[in-house]
């Protein structure tokens, strides 16, 4: 889908053809949209290939011949429930959001391979000024960074709920949820590092031209992105600590269970051993013509064994 927004004297308006000062927004491009980007806007083939790759990482590039600048950042989004390990939790992933500055045509192009709420928001925002391309880029980057913060807070709440459930019951479903959180944090951590590197290059002023009015907004973007990176790092450490702790608890419970079973096996082997003596030709065993004598001996031996195992410090 292609939408073209132009800011004029009377405000923003959707136009049918690209023109100087407009913003071309492409979401979930079809083959026809791709051909239009190549033929109508003359986007560099290398750039076109990069912006249509849903596995592309955050980076910037510049083409001297075509006088075009490419900026790609990883944008967070909610993973489809069909792809998640557990449909009862919300998992997250990232996908590339691309910006192409076409200086000769005097316009900016944004491309998202998946539907993107940020682009939808800015298309409907009356404050969007398509003539201020750098500011538009920075405002969207702030929304991307803020999206990481919002989603990380959601992951934190879900982790707290799963931790409370794990304290009550050691079910496999709760551990699988923790695996889903771990995957989301790994995706976010990797993407945030790439976005930070990209923003560092933008801050240098070599990628896009920065104006004095954009410095405060740029600082806000840097602060928000650093906050997201710090939150991701903290949540990763907390999750690793939770998994290690409950792994130790599970191992300890297994040791207790095995110790209990071993004690039970030893105690039950005592009557078997005593009655085995009476089943063999062994002389001198007490016998008064009744089974109560070996049974009483077995019970006394079992009681002594139970008391010993119960109060033995080595078995505690």
C-alpha cells in the first residue's frame, strides 16, 4: 500500500503523485509497489533490496551517484500468536523500518515490510510536517525507542506473573513462558545495539543534515533509546537469575526425592533380608512355630533404621 502525504499552506493532504516536499509511505509492499519504487522514484536497486528484506539489520548507507541516503532501524512489534511458543503470553520481535532520502526529488520515503502503528500514527497526525524530513525521522525514531520501553515493561509484568506461578507450582508451561521471554529479550537486545549504532552515526551529522532545532529532539531520542537498552539489559539479568534459581530448586527437589526413595528402598530391604534367612537352611534362628517372631524382628529392625535415617545428619 502506498500513501503520499504533502504538507501545504492549509495543512496536510493526501496526494496521488509524488512531488517535492512530500512523504511517500509504503507499507507491506506488493510486487507492483516495488516496481513503482524502482521505476517512478528511481530508488537505488541496492537500497530497494535492503528495505524489502525483513531480516535486514539497522544501518545507514549513502549512494553518491544517485544522491540518496538510506536509514534502516529495527522496530519492535507484537509477534503473531501462531508463531509464539505459548498463546497465553505476548511475545515480541523486530522488523526493519526503512527511510530513504531522495534529495534530487526533494522527498522522503518510508518502507515497512509489515503493518506499522508508528507510520499509521504519523500519517494521521496533523503536526506531521513532510517538509522537515530530518525532524520527521527523529520523531519516528523516538517512537521506535519508546516502543521498546513500552514492550519491555509488558515483558517485566508478564515475568513477574510467571515467577509468582512458579513459586506455587513447577509446571512446564511456566518454564516455556520464560523461554518466550528470553527470546523476546534476545531479539530486543540485538536490535537495540544496532539502533544505537545507527543513531550514533545520525548524531554525527554525516548521514542526514541536522538543524539547530533538532538537537533537543535528538537528545530525547538518545535518552529514550539508552533507557530501553538499560531496561533490556536489566530484564535479561533478572530472567537469567530466575532461571538459574528455579533450575537449582528443581535439582534440589530431585535430590530430595531420590534420597527419600533410597531410604524407603533400604528400609523395605530389611524384612526381605530377614525372611530370606528363614527361607534358607540356617540354624540357630529364633522360631517358636509362629511367623510372628521373624515379623517382630523385621518390624524392630525397620523402626531402628527409620529412626537412624531420620536423625542422621549426613542424610539431612
